[in-house]
């Protein structure tokens, strides 16, 4: 168990405070040119700057210095779960990403449709990126596969990607990928690393045999490979570790899935930031903690679109008054990692953090930006400690020791 | 295994990037007078200041706060190996320091010549700091000692200091010192802490009996004590943990030895900084990573010679263009610890770090000095994470998790 959770389990106390964690995905950035400003520093953000003036800034390290995280580890860190302790398999993440509710007996698998040649060798590992409407219909046919003693679920994700879930008692999650990662060779047989996983591997083999028969006349997707075969890790809930009733307001399924993993209630987020703000207001009395996820600071960064990322940050800033008018006791604005437009990818750079609360110790920061955050009062800290700051500023932690 | 290496083993990827780690030994300093500047802040360093302007600064903590490290832990930290996890016995360090290539079956011992009185009690623990030319000849006589089933090596280091190596299968490295740390008493008998080390202790005893006979008529060095009896720890190589072909360019044997310990190739460094720079250029295409060691910032600090340390820093700065003209993707200038001239010793003060790379996030630092480093964008971090920053800025790490 983590140090933080060991302490928050013991020291948590109840009050009427409200905590809002507003995550702008991939918020951190870089200047495009030497001597320039980052996206966040370029954006006109009067509301966040006002919060920064009286709040406390800092920089968080999602995993350890130098490591760029995916969305899974990035969010687990923000939620206070050490991303090195709680590692999530790709199959599980893919299932979370389509709102599939995984149970404790479920093994989740990421499937990739592929094309086999006449000799049974893989000629295309992505089945020519088969169109989603075709692949979706194939998934419905595969969903009819029956294996005695096992519930089988097959769900389409996008193009050649699908999720397969086996639900049965005693299945292990350590089965090697069947994707050989190259063409010109046949798919690998599923192999389990321990006894319980050998049982899973046998089910995989049965499924694949039936799938081969069902798909034999299809083109280009006449078979599939299996990757990231895993069970959902046991993750203690927000209610257990923090004593918080937590609600998640996220438009994209992946982030709803990550919130569900830590035991948050999933609230209807609608489709827009404005919908999310309306939901926040409507649900205000029902929860102690709200996680609000804003995707577009990451997607514009991934696209390498500096100007658009700046605009998205400004859009987010304009929504801040709809949070502050509710008078949250603690409002945190941060990201799960950096996604500099310059790099078009997630990066290792530490993530700007803004914490606004009544008992913030002021630092000398005047605006919310990476340069100010370097000298912020929270310092540079592992993201997994952010929830400690949140709980403390909300007055939800007793003193440790006498 | 360390978190960092656990991750870099999995996430490392290959590209054409070049990383240069320039270590100015004992770089960090202190002002002599209140309100003054440190050696690094006093030195005129236009080249490093230019790098600082567009790079990112920070401060590294070699071990944990408050701990002044020796060269061994200082360098292991910079190389990304937790100095608390990889502890190196003094015998091993002494052997590394004379370029003795230790194998996995070797037990290395630091010997000190001493003077015994007529009763067999130690009257001088350093044999009157016996002259090197005399001690060197004595070592050659001791090198003739033969013990059945064991290869014996005796090498002189300096004055009263020598290295003894026993090479044989199954020798343990846990034997207590025979130096009683005081005079007026006889040397202690060698005692092994476990079965394999009792075997080693028996060999030590045989060696000491023969040495006593050989030296009985010598003065002042008529016997020796044994300290820091240990085997070389198993240290995974740079190639294993980072996927880097690493070359070390160090004038002094101790630093070559430390580089060899982590699997770097030892390149001919010549005798001067200029020789080292020529070697860097000549070897540029053959390695991904270069460790360059500059000793004189430490030795001048140890001498308490502030002005000379400043000059040595300026000498180093003048060599920077010979590195930057090779266009390294990542250039790091730092130290393995601080050696303030004011203290004439290694200290615990955190160590200035300058990292220059294309995707550095700018901070507001304008020059390379301890004062600027406090507000640098890398923050204050354990030295063992420096290689994470190096790998990340070189684009040599995949994303962690999806």
C-alpha cells in the first residue's frame, strides 16, 4: 500500500468541503522557438491568472523524472495511485475506453483484425485498417461465439481494433500476445505463464479456432491477433482511501473508465465543456469531489497545432467562473502530463499545477504558466502526492501522530 | 532493481542521438565571504552561460540531503545507479583507482603498511607515511607470496597504501578489517562473517603470516593491516539498462574504474583537457554516450584554492565549444558533488546541473551558477534521475503505459 493511502485511510475526516480537480489533458507545453513562450504562457487566461495570484503553483512529475506517461498512468498519478504500483494492461485500458464495465473475474484482451495469406501467415497486421462499419459487423458475429463455462464479449473499438472479454471464475491474466509483431509468419499460439493463465490460454485458443472458421471467407479481416491480455488490477476506491464521494464528468470513455477504476461515479457529461459545467452545478450537492476532464489541450498538442492548443486553453479559462461561482473549497487546475505541440506527443516535462483554496500559502507567482510554476510554492513533486494537497487544503485530514 | 532502470530497460529505444555528460568533479562551491559569490558564479563562463540561457538548470542531490559523497557514490548517482543500492567497498574502489581490472571471483583489499613494535603492537598505523619508492619495492616482494589454489596480486597505490587481490572460486567478501584503528595494540585477526568469507579470512591469514616473515627486518614498514575487504558488486551495464554504447574519457584511473564498473568502454584520454576533447571528436561516431571527467575543480577545492578553482572552471568553459561544435543532442555539465574551497572538502551542498537540448523547457535562468540553479526548471532532484532526463531529451525513451 502506498504511504499516502496508508495515511489518508487513517487520517481522513468528513466535512462539507468540495474539491474540484479540473484536468486539462496534456496541459504542459514548450515554446516553438528559442526564447518563446509555451502554449499556456501564450494563452490569455485572466481567470486562471487571478486564481494563481492568490493560490499556490507547482509542477508535478507524473511517474519519475524523464518518463512520459500514457493517459492511464498520468491519471492514476493525479488520483493519488502510484502509476508504478498500479499498472494497467492494454486490454483493460481498451475496455475502459469503450465504457465496458470490467468485473473482478474478467480477462480483457485487445484484439487486432489481421489478414492471413493462403499459407496462414500474416500478410497485414491491421487488415488494411479495415473500415469501422465492416469491423463493427464482424465483431457482432464473433460475439456469438460460445465457450462452455465462459461468458464471451466481443466489442468493436475503431477500425481494426476490438476488445474481447472472457468472464469466468479462476482465470489468470498472464497470457502472452499472439501477435508476432511481424508479417510473413503465422500468429503465435496463446501461452499462459501460470496455471490459472493456462486456463485462460486454452479459452483463447478455443475462441481463435472458432473465429478462424467464422472469418475464413472474409477479406481483408480474415483473422485476429490478441494483445495486452490482462485482468483489471485491484484498485482501492476513492471512498476507501480518501472517504470521498467522487463524481467524474468526462466526455471521452477512456477517462470515464479510469475514473470508474478508482471507484468514482460516472456522471453524464454531455458533449461539450458547457455541458460538463452544467452537470457540475446539477450534481454539486451529491458529491465531495469532482473530476472534470478536458481532452482538447492534448489532442491539439498531439496534432502539433500550437495556436489551436492556445485557443483550447482560453476556452477552458473562460469556463472557470462557472466553477468558482459554486465556491469550491479546493480547485485544482492541472494536466495528466505535458503534450507540447512542438513535439506532437506526450512528453516527460513536469506538469503545471494550480491549487486555489482559502488556506493556500502565497508564493510570488502572478500568472498560471510553466515559468511561474517553477518557482511556485508547491515546488516540484510526484503527481501521486497531489491528492494529499487536495485533502489537506479541504480540511479533510487529521494530524498525524501526537 | 531501481525504478529508473526497471523503466529504462523496458522503454529504451535506439536513435542516432549523442549524449555528452561533462563532469567537473566537485563543481559546486560556496562564497568565501558573506554576500559573496561561489567559484562557479565568480568564473567568467560565457559558453556555459549561453547554454544556460536556452537550456534548463537544476540542482542534484548525490545521495540524500545532507550527505557528502565520495567519488564512488557521487559518480554512481550521476550514472543513474542508486548509491545506496550499489555500495562499493574501499578495497574495490582502491583497485579501480589503479586501473586494476577486477573479475567476478576477485576479493579486493586495501592494505596499509604499518610499524609493529617489539611486542607486536602497532606503533604507527601508516608506517611513518613510508616513501612511495620504498613501499613500491616492498609491494613487489609481497607479490611473490604464493597461496595454493589462489592467485595473489599485490599492487602499490601511494605511500603506505596498497591493494591486495585474491582470485579464486567461492571466496566471500565479508571479512572484518584487521586494522584496530588505534596504536599500542596488535593487528586484529581476519574474521569472515559467513562460510565463504571464512575461506577468504583463512587466505588473508596465510598471506599475513608470510608477509610478517618477509617484512620482519624492514623499517618502518614491517607489517600491514587490511581494510575494506570486498568483492565487486554486480552492476548492470549501460548497454543493458539504457541501450547506450558508452565511452569514458577520464584522465584519472579512479574515474576510469568507475566507468568500467558500469560497462563503459575506456577511451584513451591523454593527459589534458585538450587531449580529452580531441578523443571525443575522434570517437564521436563510435558511441552514443560520452562521459568526460575533469578533475581539477575538485582538487583545487580540496586545496582551498578559490582563485585556482575559478581558473579551472574558466578552463573548462573554454573547452565547451569543442563539444558544441560536434552538435550533441544532449549536453549536460555538472559535478559529482560539491567541493567548496572554503571547506577544503567534499560537501553535501546540492550540485549545479546544466542540461542543453532542443526540447528543453526554458526557465528564467540567465547564467550557470548555484543561485540560478535554485530556480532552474529541473528543480532539485536526486542525482540518480539525471540519466532519465538525459535519455528523455535524447528521444531515447518510449512512453510509459497507454
